[in-house]
C-alpha cells in the first residue's frame, strides 16, 4: 500500500503488548474473525459499524501485526484443512508422498500478499458494507495466490451475516475468484453462471493450496449435497445446480488439460461419501422441492437435472480411469495414471459411477 | 349545475398466441455392433413406425401438435409440443365524466383506453398460460405413450444386433425367442 501521510505516532512500545489505535484494534479483530478465530456474533458489531473519519493509513505496528496474523492464520488454516496429512500428489507427473511441507518446495509454498488484502481490511473496518458509497472492489487478475485464499476464507467467514454476504459475493474480487467457486458455487447462482478460469489453480502455489484443501472441499461438497434435499425453491435449486455444473465442468476440464487429476480428488471422494449410504433416488436431491414447480416440463426437468450436478461428473472421472487403465508401463504418464487408478479404487469408483448412472437415468423421461 | 355523462370505450385485440414445451433426452443403445450399424438398425425400425428421414439424417414424426425428432447416430430424442391459437380478445369499460369539473371527455377516453389495453394484455397473458398448460399436458401424455414404444424399438434393434453379431462369430445353429419374457437364445458354432 502506498501513502503520502506520516504514520500515526504512538507511545514507544514498552515491554507490554503492542499499542494500536481503536480503528487498528477493530481491523485486527475483524481480520481474526475472517480467518476463523472469532465467532460471527462477536465480529458482527465491528463489521456493521462505520469508523469516521477513516484514518489515512496504518501504523507500522498495526501493519506488522496484520502481516503476522495473515501469515500464521492462513498457514494454520491450510495445515488444519489437510496439509498435515500424509498424502500423494503429482509433482512433474510423478507422485510424491508426505505432508505438504515435505512434498512442496519452500519457494512454491511461499504466500505473498498484494495490496488488495490490506485495502479490503481497511474498507471493511471503516465502512458499513450495507450502507456505503465507497464501492470497494479489486480486479481478480491482480490477486496473488495468497490474496485469493484470503478472500475465499473471508467470504466464507462472512456467510453468517445475511445482509452483508450477498453484497460482497457480487463483487468481482469474490465472483472472479476460482477458489470461492470451488468452495461454494451456489453463492454465484444465476440462470447462466460463468465461472472464472481454473487453469492458474492447477500449478504452483495455488495447486499446493488445493492439495491442502482437498479434505475441506470434500466436507463442503458432501454437506452441500446432503443439504439439497432441504431446498424447497425450484428456481434456487436450478440456479445453484447450474452454478455447480458450470464450476465442476470447468474445473475438471482444466485439471485434465493440466494433467492434474489428483486435484479433483475431492469430487470423487464427495461422490463416494454421498453414495456410501446405499442406493439413492433423485429424491435425495430434489425431494424438498415444494409444489409442482414451473409450468413447463422442460424447466422442471432442467431443475432436476441441475440438482444432480455432482453425480453427473462421475462420467468424466470414469473416462479418466478407463484411459488410465490403457496406459502402459513405459508411457510417460504411467505413474500419474496409477495414482488416479489408486484414488478411483479407494473411493470405490466403479460402484459409485454405476450408482450415479442409475440415479441419473431415473430422471430421464424416456428411459428404456 | 354540473351534468354527468357516461363514456363507453370498447377495444379489441387480435393476436396469435403460442405455448410450447420441449424435452431432450437420450436413448440408451447398446454398442453390440459398430455405432453406424446400430444407427442403421434404429433408423430402419423407426421408419417402420412412421418416422420420416430428413436431409440431415434425423427422423421425425409429427403426431398432432407433438413432434418427435430422433438422431439415430447419437440416440438423442427431442419431443416438442406446441399449441397455438389466433385469439380475438375484447374489453369494454364505462367511465363517468362531468361537464364542469374534472378531466374532459378526451382525457377520460384516453385514460379508459389505457386501462382497457392493460386489461387486454392481462387476458392475453392468461390465454398464453392456458395454451402453455395445454402444450405441457400434450407433451406429458405423449411421453407416456412414447416410452413403451421406444422401449420396444430398443429391444427389437438389440435383438437384431445380437443376431447379426452371432452370425459374425460363427455359424448360427439355433435361434429361439420368447416374445413374452423377451428372452433370446442363440446357439452359435464357432
């Protein structure tokens, strides 16, 4: 962040805790909330309050504390989300074992933040998001991997604030963030949803982040699928399903191009968990829909098909498995194919794909 | 002393209204023979059932207001139901005016005409909804009839394909078919 102002002066730090202004104190508390270290009920008054006049800049102490909180908070999040697990992921087309810090070199693991993270913190601390003329936003192309991770966590943390969340989700910084789409595509539900490009998330630091987030993403998708049975509104279901379809199709296509099927493991594991309870019918997803729905049969069918966005992806994943089976020992992608086959077997892929096919067939009006 | 007068305005609207509904799905054709041969068998069977082949290779049959279109190579089926009518809608409204106060006759007529236009638009919407419901019901009924028919088509071409396949594998010694159960037994000497 650039500034032409002198940093505010504070009494020299004694041996006690660092001293910051009231505004900076609020900003640091909001940051802790966005990183999941404070409940929404406690943070809500801070988010809803306006701080006027907004300070021109932050003290060095505050900036240092923000840096420290971001660095520790995001690393802790990634480690807890799944980075601590001994897993196998591809690196240069070869499977590598171990925890994330064993698998991924230090320079790839480095999280570097741009100016937009701090600007967002200043904005949300100073403004009341529901009543502000300062329509802050940031171009998604200017965000670093760390920024995108932070904004994805921030949006998720703000979910319990129902009037703030949709205002933020409409901003380009979140709408154009591929990680936000992978975590909860339903947040960007629309009649014709257009997900951002996922290719940057399949290499380098972003891919390492995705490796860590696999278990967390699996949990999110399983929860979302199980919750669909409670959705009563046809239009909501249709738009959510369309967003999920668009996001998953784009992500799987990008993963295939980048030869990183291992990063789609959460899709396979989510489907496996959903179908683990035995044979399902479409009612598992659409049973909560209220009334007869739209007048046109075409719209009703479209809604029901969209609701089953996750099972629909099994066809692609199975195609990868079938291709992996035909890869020979001396082929270049033998090791990566073996890894996908192992993932497929661990997730009972054949059984899950067969169940998914059966449940999708039940929706078709002319099944023979 | 003011005098009241009544103004009656009548308007009519003639419009072509349409309702339509459509579903697209896919037939599950087993790949017993190469896809082009399976497509050929499917096309032949559909032609026997009144489908007409188009220039682009699709097969179309129109039953009343419902059109069934099948692409034999991919097995894609589109069923479209349309319902249309040219309707003449009429509306009439009365208004009272006074010769000394309030808007003049011209103003009242304009206002009433606007209200009538809105009434006619609402009636047209209701008519469109009715036609839409009619089209959807037509589609649903057609699907109920079409499902067993297409099931029979798929069964038949599957049996034909199995017979062809058996002939390719060796000399067919015996073929027995049970129409009731759908069982087909082929004995082949390889």
